[in-house]
C-alpha cells in the first residue's frame, strides 16, 4: 500500500525563517511532530500559552522541542480521519497565505481520508479568562454540534462580529479554509516591537485600519476576520485529535481561552 504524504514549504510568520514540512498520513489516530530539537506527541497538554502576553500563535512544547503556529495546519488536518507524522525543518510552521487553504487542498490531493473524529463530552462546563468567556455543552447528534463566536473590536470597521459554524456538517473548504490571518493596524507596531511578525506581510496577513483592509486584494469574505477566528478555534481544539461534539459559545475567542477549553475537555476524557 502506498503512503499518502504532503510536502509544503514557506516561511514562518513570527521568526521569518524558511520552514519545510512533510506530513505522512497514518491509519491509526495520533499526531506526532518531529523537529530538529526533538519530537512532540500532540495533545492539549503540550500547548503552552504563556510564551507571550498577547497570544499571537499556538505553540507546542515538549522537552527542548518547541513548534509554533501549528493552528492552521491542525485546523486542516483535523478534517481527516487518520493520524499523521509531521516532520518540520524549523521551529515554526510555514504561514503560506495566512489561511488553511493550501494545507487542506494538499491533503485532499494526496488522498488523505476525509472524516472528523468526534470527541464526546461528559458534562457541561464554562471557562473564562480576562474578558473572554466560553460555555461548552455536550450534544447528542453530530448535526447539533455548533461553534459560535462573538467578537467585539474597538475598530469601527470590524465592530461586533458573530459567526456560527457546524463543524461536522458545514463545508470547511468553502467557509473556513480560505480565511486569512489578520491584524489591526494599531497592533502591528506592538507585534514588531516584540520581535515577532518578521515573516508577516500583506501576502499572508490582512491588515485592518479604522477604514478597512490595507491589502490591495481586500477581503475574501466580508466577515473574513470572524471566519479566521473560527479557523484558529478549530485548529486549537484539534489538539484533542478530533473535534468536540458540543455546542460551544465563546465571547472574545483567542488562543489562550481556546487552549483552556481543549485542556478542560481533555481532562474530562481522562478523569
Ligand atoms: Zn490564525
């Protein structure tokens, strides 16, 4: 039997270094990252959320190995039934165009088997962190699983955005995969001053000013930032090696609260 695999390369958005990736599909579940500094078995427990105070990307850490910006790759990979071995040449996953589209299309083209692994919940729970809040309730049927996010930016162009997505029945390819990374123009200086965003450009990030996007190609959807936040949520929950069969409503989602949700659900599984 031939092995399905995908090779992708690009640059990392934060350190700006070249990075190449080989993703080999496995029949059995479980995702393992192999980096030059060592290997990391994916679970919510290896997600570190204290790397920087503004939580710009999801970072995995085990021993001396650390891999950053895994969320778009994992958001695409969780749409497939099997596990994977992922070989990465640097400590950051390539940002590509800032979305999950190239990852998803590559997995389809390589013949990866579609199908999301549902994660059943034992009980209802709620989580809060600063002004972010999440309510998580188990549902009986896959069709009832729904993720709702409520964003509220002081930016007048974005304002309040809400977005709902049914992870097991809506189309990831058309609704979520194309939505690109974005940043508010007012935050760009802060990001650069922190020594991050070195690989960021209008090629991979939508920069939004008070009057709208600065990118010449504008937006792929009028609510592209909300769809990207949903991609980040799906990618962060994918550390569970599947997606929760749940109704999840999050006000002001972000990598920190997303990781707290995944850790809480993981704890429920193992209790
Ligand atoms: Zn993102």
